[in-house]
């Protein structure tokens, strides 16, 4: 009877042991089912104190990097193969990458994340700063003409009234010559005394000068000469300035910026090749901005031509504008030790 009771107890222990084994196997299988294997390069997190594995398409934040950081191969840029469980619900101080609890990690000597380990040597990462410049040409689409009526008289009132009459005639002539799409506006007015200076005597007022400046902005560049002639014939006696600009400059600026960026990237690649390495990424780009230099005509020559406007039209030749752009970038270059 005692022997039979002993057999029963033994069978119960065996059954319990088998149940435990089955349970452990099920739990292990479930845990392994959640595991993934990734290949990429080790790198530091933007916020200090963390490590990531950068793959071709994703970053994984290594939660337990302390387990591997004493390994000789554990360093920035090392290609690794890691197996573990993603922990997207984990709370971390680093806000970069998917939290990843790594079970095993080993160096990986084949291409990972587009990188390669050469002869088993640790790659060295260097930052280079380069700049790119470009200059393109574009045709202006707008002309800005600034003319003035200057009158003088012994009395301030007479100078002002004469100027008002002439300026009114000039404005009407400009609107007619420039056309409906042009903008004509007063850009400045000045009335001041004229002085004569004698030695050891206070200045003496000899008369007054009035000046009224009018600015014309027009899109039809072929009318610029006619506008100057009309102003001169109506009473304008000072061509202060004429400039050609590009109002719709977005496309030209983008083209200049694109070419400047390409030149900067080409320089970074040339530096990397000279060092026996390659550009791994662009860290930072700073735009210097695009500058468009307006074309200014020689107003002295224009005044001379306008004075004889009744004899022949004032010729105006429009050139090309220079649009310049500059870009500075910081590139990360990987070179062998």
C-alpha cells in the first residue's frame, strides 16, 4: 500500500513539472514572437546620454545600452545587428526613435544603413563646413523712373506756384505716356531758401527754390524713353534716377539658391573624397539669401538726351540683372582610421 501511494505522489510531481515546462515554453514563445532583428549603425541621441540604432528607414532607442557599452566595438558609427523587443509604450527622457529592449547585439561587418566597415577598423566622423555661391541672370520686368521739377524765384510763393503748375503738367504727361498700368506718384517735395555767403557777413537770402519729385513705376519697359521725353517736354528739368528691377523674382531666387546648394554639396563631396571617405549626412544648412542688383542708368547722359528730346527720342537699353545666392552647410564625413 505504501509503495502504491509513493507511485501516485511521483506521478503528481511529474505532471506538475510538465505543466510548468509547458507554461514556460508558451511564455517564451510569446516573448520571442514579439522580438525583431534590426541592422543599422550606432549613434548618439540628440539629447545627451542615449544611444540609437539607425537603420535605413527608422531609429531605435536602445533602452539597455549599458549592457553593451563596455564592448570594444560599441562606438558611434559601428554597424550592428540587434535582436530584441520594441517597447513603444516605454517612457524615456530621449524623444528620438522607437524604444528597443535589446536581448543580443553584435558587430555587423556587412553593409548596414548604407554604411560599411572597412578592414574591421572603426570609422572616424569629421564635420566639414563648406559654402556655395551662384550667380544667374534674368531680364528685369519693371522700370522705376524718378524725375523732378525744380523752380526758383525771388519770392517763396512765386517759386512754389510756378512749381505747382509745371508739376501738374508733368504728372498728366507722365500718366499719358506711361499708360493705364503704370503707377505715378509724388515721392518728394522741398521748398528752401537760397543763400549767398560773403566774408565776415551773415548769409543773405537771395531767393527760393522749390523741388517736386515724381516717381513712375511701369511694367512696359519699351515706354521708358517716351516717359522721360514726355516729362522733359512738360517741364521736368531733373532726371534723378532710373532703375530696372525684377518684381516677380521668386523663380529666379529659387534657381540661384538651388545652384548654390548644389555647389556646396559638390564641395563637401570633394573634401570627403580627398580624405578617402564619404559624406554620410548634411547636418545643417544656412541660407545667405539671394540678392538682386538693380540696373541703374547713367542719369547725367539721360539729362543731356532729354534736353534734346524734341529732336529725337531718348534711347534706353535694358540689360540683364544679376541674381546672386550663397549657402553654407555643415556635412558629416566618414573616413577610415
